[in-house]
C-alpha cells in the first residue's frame, strides 16, 4: 500500500487488515514486538496475535460494516514464537477510506510506565554519579592523611602489638582507597573511541568466564552476525558485560556446583527502538540471560544504585559501573528477573 512506510516512524504497532482480520501491511514496531518478518505477518491474521480474539473479531465486523468508525479495548497479545509470554496492549481499530481495509493500532500498556521508569532511572543515575564523585573526593584526602599518619606512627613504635594496630589501619585505609578508586574510575579515564564489534566483546568475556568456571557452567552463544560495528570504547564495554556476567555467575553458584548452570549471550538488532525518551532507527540489543534464582525482589528496582548488593560481602558497584559505561555510549541497561530466569538487556544505538 503506497504511503504505509510512514507508519514505520511510529513507536506503536500498526497493521492494515481486511474485515476478516487477514494482515495486509505491518509496520516495523509490530515486526519487532512479534519478532516475525513482515512477509510472515502478511501470511497470517491479526486474530492469531491475541490470546482471546473474540473482541477483535467483533470489532472488525462493526467497523467494516460502518456501525462504528472507531473502537478501543484492552487485550493480551501473544509473544511469538508462541509460548514466550503475553503482552498487555490497548487496541484501537479505525475505519479507512477504503471499505475493505481496517487500521489496527496497538499500544503497549506498560510502555508509558517503562518510559517514566527510564526517565527516573536516568535522573537518579546522574544524581548518584555526582553524589558518589563528590563523596569520593571528600573521603580521598583525609584517607591519605590517616594512612600517612599510621605509617609515621609505625616507624616510631617498637611494640609488636602496637605495630599490628598500625598495620590494620594501613590495610583498611588501602581497602577504602581501592573502593574510592573504583567509584571514580568511570570519570577519570577518557573514552578510547574506536570501531567496536560486539561479538568480539562477547567472546572476550566468554573466554574469561570459562577460564574461571571450566566446569558446571554452560555459556551459550546466539549471535546475529549481521550487526554492524559501531563507535565506542571496547574496554569499557568488555568491563560492562563482564560485570553483569560476574553478577550472574555469583548468583549461579549453587547451579554451577550442581553442574546445570546456564548463561546465554544473545545479540539482536532492534528497529525503531525507544529508550531514554529518544527513538533510534537501529539499536544493538545484547541479552545476558541466566537460569539462576533471580534478583531479590527487595532490591529489584535499585540494583543499579551504588552500594546496593544482593549478596553478602558484595560491593554493590558492578552494575552501577556497567550502567555508567553503557550510558556513556548513549545506551541503557534493562533487567527482567524471575526465579529461574534473569535477563539483562544492553541497548546501544547503532549507526
């Protein structure tokens, strides 16, 4: 249909169908959500996309027969391939100037909530970044004085017992200094920008993890080799992915011991993707999925905050640094977690 290409610019899912629901045209957002090509969509029916097609069938008949010009209702959309979940949507069915054509638009009910959450996360991340940087600088100077004073004191005393105390002071000062250095790390080094192949990044991380866990962990790869290179800092992205994977392996400790731990690195190209209140024609989607126990519900909304950790002894900096590095590439990290399946999705705009 001439002119239908303009619907590819929309973030909502749009399809042109006949009164029986057979799909004639579909936009890129619909293609993305269902993960099915337009050619395949055009061989199917809009009724197949819904868990309960009854209301859609009745609405199409009313609109096509001119009994109503437009109608709205909420529905559950199947995720394809079938069995991969359901998506709550708000459906708008409209007449067109052609009597045998009906326009169907579907909006993710959670989309606005997700956009609001992303906006809050970005604002909070910026505030946290400034707070951490200022706090780290405030700690750094007196910490150096404490360590120096302990060293001088150690040179003046002869008691072995007192020397142990000064040793503790110096050791703890060094530990805090290392923590401060990690907090400041993303802001100190300028980005080393070059051409980045995301699969080289994934393979580097995979080799490091398999060297650390040679048994009990299966690291699967599912790559879309058509993904183009993009400009970025390769080492920062390796560190970001490595931090996420390390978090996953720590959560998988019991399964690794049992020998059935699974981690998957999956790459895809998203089209007409919206994140951070901006729309991108193409975006890299790197999914890091594990079969661990999931992120504790109590911290699920705060896992990217500094010093928030789901395990005893954790520094709570790994995911914070990962999010910072990805945001420096104008991207973001999303998390979807449930017991038995946790997915971290890195989104980065592509040229």
